[in-house]
C-alpha cells in the first residue's frame, strides 16, 4: 500500500527551521530543501544528503559520521568545526562554496592547504588502482 500523503523525494522542505541538536541519524534527505536550517549540533550520522540543498545552513558541530553528501549544495553553509572525516562523496567544489575553518576535519581524500586564516586551497586526492 502506497501512502499518497508521504513526502516525495526532493519535496521535503525544512528551509529556515531550527533543528539544533536534533537526532536525525539515518534520515533520508535526498534532494531535500534544507536552506538556512540551523542544524548546529545535530546528529546527521548515516544520513542520506544526496543532492540536498544545504545552502546557508548552520552545520557547526553537527555529527556527519557516515553521511553521504554526493551532490549536496553547500553554498554559504557554515561548515566551521564539524568532523567530516567519514563522510562520503564530498568534493572540493562543495567545500569551496561553504565556510570552513582550520578546525573542520575532512576525509583522507581531501587536503586543505591554508594560506591564511581565511584563504586556502582544496585538493582532492584520488587513490591509484593496483595492477
């Protein structure tokens, strides 16, 4: 039986909501509108954030353990401080459109070279396949 009232992927709209410290572990935010949402301190571990719009969202201190950020829109998102070391599918394109600081931790596939407190270069490190 199909729930006709269930939100469709990409139709979830949370823009401008306050979800500070919310437990959102394992939630499916595929193509969700999370623009301007305050997710500071939220548990987003194992969440599907594929193609989610996180523009201008506050993500300080959020738990992203095992979250999938493939194609997530991060323009002007506050990524100062969270541990992103175990997220999957994050790229320099997304990182460079967000606000980060020296406390932000990235996966081994991402290298940040700081030039000053605000200026940095983001590099993606690709593993070579063994022959």
